[in-house]
């Protein structure tokens, strides 16, 4: 199966959303996404991975059981660079679309026989994480590097907002 014939729009204020692929592939009314995030950077994908793990916490009202029972999923995002591609593929999602995609993300999807499309294609997303993973092909190494970057990002967020609870689950 390739990308669905109609790509749904992101809900207002959302940066990422997830739908059952089967409904999109059949051209059915997609309805509400299974999962929606308005988070920044890679946090929505880390949250999704946490929620999708057996016994993982519900995120935005979506449990791991709801995600598993949906079957194949379609992810819609604003930007998918190489780091996001590693996380999307780690989550088992093989069909995605973004407003902006990088060549590095496209090559990772293609190497896995997965489908990624986008409105605008760039050689690379201008961010430190894309640079960090430019020459990384091993998904386990990418995961370790991304977890370290996440820990740094969460520590910075905690320092900026000491009264805000920052999730600590990093595996």
C-alpha cells in the first residue's frame, strides 16, 4: 500500500496527528484523529512512543490498546527530518506526510520500504538534531543519540520552568 489518495489536514493548532490508514486508503471520512499533539521538536513522537509501549501512559486520551487496535497508522506532521523519521519508523508507522520533509527522512523511509511524502522537500532540516544524525544509519544508535538529546531538552525545559512537571520516562 502506498500513501492514501487524500492527505488529511492537521487539526487547528496541531503539529502532528495520527489516523487509521485503512479509512484513508478507502477514501472514507477520516473523522477525528486517534492522536493529536501541539508539541514542538520531537516531543510529540517521544510521547507517542511512550503511549504505544505496552502499559504505556495514555497520551491525549489515546492508550496503547487504542493505537494497537487501529492497525496500520498514517502520521501527518508539519516537519519530518531524519530524527523524526527514525522515531516514526521505530513506532512502526510506515505511512507519513509532512509539509516539509528532508532528503535524509525520505532515504530512511525508502530503505525500510515505507512511504513518506511532503509538500516541500529540503536537503536537510536546519536543526542540530538533523546534523547529529546526518551520517547515522543504525536505528539503535539513532535511538541512543535521540534519548540523550531528549534528556538535554527536558533538562533545559525544567530549568526554564521550574514549577512545571517535566516527564522523566526516557526509555
